[in-house]
C-alpha cells in the first residue's frame, strides 16, 4: 500500500493546474518548454511545489488580465496606506494595512474589495499623506517665524 503525503497530493494538484492554465493562456508545447527551461527542468514533473505554485500564479495572471489589473490596484492601495502611516510616524505591518483597507472600504476580506473601492482608497490615503506633509511644513514655518519674533 502506497500512502501519499499532503505535499505529494498538493504537487499533483498544482501539476494538473499548471497544465490547465497553459491551455487557458494559449501556451503551446514550445511555450511550455521555455517555461520549464527557465526553471532549469525538462519535465513539469521535475518542478518543486514552490516552483509550481510560482508558475501557476504567473499563468493565472496571464490567463486573466482583469486579475492583473486588480492586483495592481491592491498594490497601489497598500502602498498609499503604508505611505499615510509613514507620514504620521506609525510603523505598521502588512496585516494592519490590509485591516485598515478592509475597515475603510467596508469589506471583511482584503481580496474581496473591488477595483473601484481600491482605487478610491489609493487616492484617499495618498491625499491624506500629502495633506499631512503640507500641514507639517506650514506648521514648522509658522513655528520658526514665531520663534524669530521673540
């Protein structure tokens, strides 16, 4: 009796997903061979679970351009929220930023926030950070002017 480990089953699932995504992305045998060559292997069976996961993520984005657009919006929103927290001098984690995005957008999970809301979050937090910097600059100038008058 042969028992399969979780990793063996996961590799089989990812291998099947890899071949399915090749078809969805319209990648033929030559493209498949080029992908395998870039990972230093000759057969898809030689890919590790990590490599399969990586290539499947890339193929998923290639097969679904809307997903790539949504990924860009997520990254922009995250960067803007990190920028806001940096402007106020607060060191935060990725989970904290995603939680902020969820609370701000009114969603339970970060990956369920639609592109329009992510775009709104990006501009809102970017503008907040810019406003904070502008106000700090003006306040600093006023403080210097006040000190020089005394």
